[in-house]
């Protein structure tokens, strides 16, 4: 079954507060992992970025679980 994709228009995504640091951590993830982009590589890059003092600005776009 083919599920049509939903377009997210006018939805801002979180931006890094330190773009140069985020670029460096993303580049390190590309060197460390064979497959990039991947969930593991992005999670590792985000964890390294946060540990180095980076943060995010903008709306929270995490998936919310229904209760």
C-alpha cells in the first residue's frame, strides 16, 4: 500500500545555536560512520554537539506520543 506523504509547509525546524560547531560535529559523524545520513550518525553528532556546549533554538518538533 502506498501512503501519500504529507508536506509540512510553514513549519520551522530547530536551528543550531552554534552553526560552526554543529558543522564540525556533523563532519566528524560522516568520518566515523560508513552510512550518513543515518539515525545513529545524527544521534551521535547531536550528542557530541550538546556535550561541547551547543544547543538548539526554534520550535520543538519531536513526535508526540498519544496517551
